[in-house]
C-alpha cells in the first residue's frame, strides 16, 4: 500500500507540475494582455481599411462623372448636401464639406455641382500599405503617414498624413496634411 500511495502522490505532483509549466497555462496567464494587443491590431486594421475606403469614395466622387455643356458633373452629388452626404461615408462631416467646397462649384444654368479642374489630394490605396507608418494616438485616433519623394524634382520630399478617428463605431478620415520636408 505505501508504494501505491507514493506512486499516486508522485503521479499527482507530476500532473500538477505539467499543468503549471505547460504552454497552455502560460498563455492563459497572459491572455488578458494578449487580448488587448489583438484588439489594438484589429482596430488598426479596421482604421486602415476605413481610410482606404474613404479614399476610394473620394476617387469615385471625382471620377464618376458625366460631361455636359463643358462641365464635369459628379454622379454622386448633384447638390452640395448630396456630395457631403456621399463623402460622409468615409470623411468626417466638416472635412467632407471642405472637400466639396474646394473641388466643386455650383453651375446655375445646370442647377448642379461641377468638378473644378484643379489638382486634388493624393489618393492612398492598397499599393501604399508597405510605405505607411502608423501612430496610434489612442484607441479612437490614429495617424497614418506616407512619404513621397521625387514628385516634382529629384530631391523633393513630402509627408502626407491622414488622421482617422472613431465616430460612433465607424472610422472616418478627420484631417489631411501634405507638408514639404
């Protein structure tokens, strides 16, 4: 009997030690901090995708047009309110209004907006992802940055920053800046 009890007690200790030092127990010990990191990565990915979707909206607003009487008329916003609403899917409302005001004008004889023939904002897309840097201000505010070189001359450098914020569970572009370095 004493040998059997010793064997059972030894077996129990070995099993306890295995659980204590197993990777399963270790990962369970650190699970809450891993969960926070996973959520932060998911938020960043969601914000990145929302930014790309916002630029896609901006591009479609300026490029989905009909040509009429010498004007480029946007298909996604005949009026200022419609255009702001359309861009509001990816941009904060005041920024959407600023974009509409900067890149369109009202044509009274056609009673609608027209796209101004001016240079627009740089568009970021999936091909830019490897060149983006990210500064997470907090869990509701992220700044993506992209450096451009040799745009107008061999030595020029520009830093394009896109601020994106969480508005009622939706990431939207809230500010844009393009600075020469």
